[in-house]
């Protein structure tokens, strides 16, 4: 179990939510190289010491896979790739983490 602080991002908003925004469309892949679109609701930006493909479960039972990074994602912040966040921004909670093999 790991204590995290939860935030969220939504690439279609552009700005800090998307590295490459062209004609009102987010063209960026996540830091892992995966496209963000198929991972809506199940991917997250995680701290750099968490390997890509680590998985964690929120207190409500939602699973997320670490496939992205972010400059502000440090000290056990996790940034969920969601249109509608399951918890308010900055919520602290204990999550179960499964590290990749």
C-alpha cells in the first residue's frame, strides 16, 4: 500500500494537458509511447520512480496503469487520465500498487 495524492488531466483541453495540440486536437502520445485515447479512464501519469506498466487501485476499486509522466508528478502524486475524475483534485488516499515483473 502506498499513500498518494490524486489529480487528473484531460488531453482535449490542451495546454498543460497535452504536449502537442494541433487544430484543437491532442496529437501527443503518453511518455510510454502509448496513444492516450484507448487508455481514457485507465491510465495515469505517475512519479518517475514508478516504472511504466505499474498498476494501482484507488480506494473505490478503479484500476489505473502508469503510462505517462508529468513535470509536476513527484512525491507520490498520480495524475489520472480521465474526463470526469472519480475523486476531487488533491485527494489523499492509500492505494494498492502492483509493480511490473
